[in-house]
C-alpha cells in the first residue's frame, strides 16, 4: 500500500517553487472593473471558473479569506493545505461525498459577508461540464456570481482530467472577468442563471485568447 504524505508537508515542499513560479508571471486583466466595484462595496460574491484555470486564479485572489470547496480525496487535501498557505478558507466536499456539508460552509461564508469560489466541473469532472450547486449556494447567500477564466501565452497542460494550466516562468497571464449577476428565486431563476453562467464562462474563455491545449486532440 502506498504511503500518503501529510498534506501540510506536501504544501510546504510544493508551495515554495509554485510561489517562485507565480511571482514571475506577468498578469493582466480584462473586465475587472465590475468585480472591483463589488470589492469596494463589500458585497458577498462567488468566483466561478473552470477547474483547469485554478492555479493562476488561486494566486491572483490570495490573502482575501475566500472559502473554496475542495474534494476530500488525497489531491483535495493537498490543494486545501496549499490554499490555506495562500490565505484561503476551505470547505471539504464534492458532488458525491460531503457535498451538503461543503455547500453549507460556503453559504455560511457568504451570509457572513465573505466570499467563496467554486469550480463547477470539479473536483473530478467531467471536464467543463457545469454542475449547478454553486448557483444554489450563491442564491442562499445573496451573493453575486462572478465568472472568470485565466489563460497564458506560454504554459504546460498536465495530463490530468482537467488538463490543468501551469503557466511557464515569466509567461504573460491574462485573467478575464465576466459580468457579475444575482440568481433569481425559483426554478426559473436557476435555469436563467445557469444559461447566464455558461454564456459568461464561454465569453471569458474567449477573452483570455490563449487557451491552446485546453482540449485534448487525441
């Protein structure tokens, strides 16, 4: 049986090179003004992005006390330990395990005036297939949904289910923000919000311009 390394140890060992790599990125943003207005007003919000853009987005929004939902599996615990080092709060759960507990944790954060972040295709895919729990959490927390995406001019793509984006040293990284929106009550509100979220995610993917390698070719 393979021994599992303690998550804080993995985060400590991996966090140093990841931090050095991230500090070398040249980050610019598109469409950030509406998000900046939410921050200035102190409004609760939910960041919504596909799982493959996680690394640059975690770095960009660090040290804000944002609650992220991560898997209880080994990879999720490693991610949680690293995210905590960057100043995030963590709610453990997934669509199949601990999901209700994680959702309640995120809703409590939003109702307390804090922020949360979701990857609606996480934690294990299918890749870029939208799961709607994030919209229910945003509605219960009276929070704005902020779709966003990240791309890099030069990057590696891992062979993981999400083809995780890892920008190369000194790469230009672009983060695009969609228009924030609220989720209206009822089933019709959820249906409209899902269509809005998918449309905004499509737009921000297009806005970053660099999405090469995001979709496997073979």
